[in-house]
C-alpha cells in the first residue's frame, strides 16, 4: 500500500477502548485515500517483537497516540483495508493501439509484429 492509493475498509470491528480514544473510525465498505504509511507496533508477545503496517487516511483525522513519544496521530492497521480494484477499459486501450502510425505512414496494425 502506498500514499495516495485508494483502499476500501474490510473490517470495522473495534474494541471499546479503541472507540473511546479515536475521534473517527473507518466504516466497512467505504473507500478511503491513504495519506501516510508508517511502521506500526503491536504488543510484544512471548518475547518476540512484531510490527505492522499502519495507515493514516485522508478522510479521517484522529488525536495523537497517547503511548507514542513523538505523539504520532493514531492510525489503523493496513490489514483492515483492501486495495480498491479500479476497472480498466480494455476496449479503449485497443482503440488507442490501433491509432498508432508507423513511420512510413501505414496504420499500426503491422507495426508491432515481429
């Protein structure tokens, strides 16, 4: 996932603590724009460190994380989102390829053949 990418929320189930400290939460099925991607953190489990990819969304703003020394804004796990699949118009792509003209002035139909 990258900054500027459109994503759709696939999981909007949050525990009560999260609902209490966040000002805005994503809603399942709604499309959002990634504002920032960062390395998030998870609780240390059985002596192992683990991290997750965190996201800030252009459409939502939240208060600073009370447990982050730099007071980074509270974000969301990227696992709550799926990339939005944008439909491509294959017919217009084929038309554009047919409009290419070879240096000799002939249409592009035979230009790409080897």
